[in-house]
C-alpha cells in the first residue's frame, strides 16, 4: 500500500502546497481522498490518470477539500474515463454533487454534443453517504470510516485503510477527539492535520484574535499533536493540511517530538510513503 500526498496545504493559496488531497494505491486499486485545488495537476505529475481512479472519498465538504471536484470530473472525461465515478462522502454529498453538476450542465451538454466522444460515463456519479461509522471494500483495500470533531462542520470523517496487515489512518480535519485516537490505535502510519501554534500573527481586520482562536479551535494544535500520536502508538506520524503553510520546520519537529518521542514527517506535496 502506498500513500501519496497530492496536496498538503489549506485554504490559503500556496504554489508549493496545493489543496488537501491524497492518493492511496496498491497494485490493484487507486482511491482518492478529497479533491482540493490542483489535484488533477498533481495526479498528472505522478502519471496517474483520472480515468483510472476507482473511488473518491470525501472527508467533509469544506471548500478547500472539494473545490476541484468538477475539474476532476471533466478532466477524467478528457482522459477517456469510461466508467462512472463512485463517490463516498458525508451527508450532503448528494446535494453538493447535484448542484455542481447542474451549474456546468449547459456547458457540458454543448461540449458533449460537439466533441462527439464515444462515452459520457465519466459524468455519471454513484454517491454513497456515510453513516456514523462503517466499512467499505474497494478491491483489495478495506476502508473503515469514522466521525471526527470538526464542528461547526456537522459531518466530518477520518479513515483507516487496511491492506496486507498494514494500517494507514487519515485524520481528516479535526480537533483532538477520542474517536480519532480510538481508531488510529497501532497505525503503521498516521496522517494527521495540524495547526502550527505561534506561526499565525494578527495582521489586519481580517485576522483578529477571535479569527485565530476559532481557526485553531476546530483543528489540532501542534502543541497537542505529539501527545495524540503517542496515545495512538502509531509507528510513523506524517503531518499534512499545514496551517499556516509557511513555518519553522525545526521548531515544529521539536515541539511534536517532545511528546511523541520521535520526529514527525513533515508532509510535502508529492511525497510518497510505502506502508
């Protein structure tokens, strides 16, 4: 099983850290987690065709995690995808997909008629909305989904990917929560979001103390992440969804290592990790 970090950024634009997205792959299976900005460009960089993705899983419906959804769909058609998209996501995914597809309906209809391609299957979607917890099998991958705490976002999820007795846990966006620590126990790799304490400063009326408090409050601060990783007994901790995207790497590693006991791996776009 291989994890590729396609985008390790956050809502703020950064040309080195694209929007949140990850690829989980085996010899038989390719599953995409989220579709943040630049996801199709990153897939192209690693020579993975959008035509070959088996399923898309959405952690939640915040814009930075789904902003390139239609780009993913239309690019897969241009890449000769001949099968529907299977999409797993939180409650509200059906409504979200329906509205996005409807927004582009006129353009899509014209394009289909004029370009005269042999298949329009790439524009068909099979959507399955999550319950509180559950299991999904995609070929040789077993996936456990579970709720995490990203309130006021009502529905937000983390995932366990299981293959050949190996376990990858993806936190999704979450503040510290028991469910994440429960399901991440003994993970070979824990891929976890992080809000980096001390790196954000008040700069203007758009970034007040209240703003910074609220952003930090529904993410996991770096000062607590090492403790969480220690409690899960994970073998490796990989950091993603880095808020902010520019920070003191040495200081961040030191902060987390002081509790975790090991250096975390600071994720970068296109980093590949064999599990």
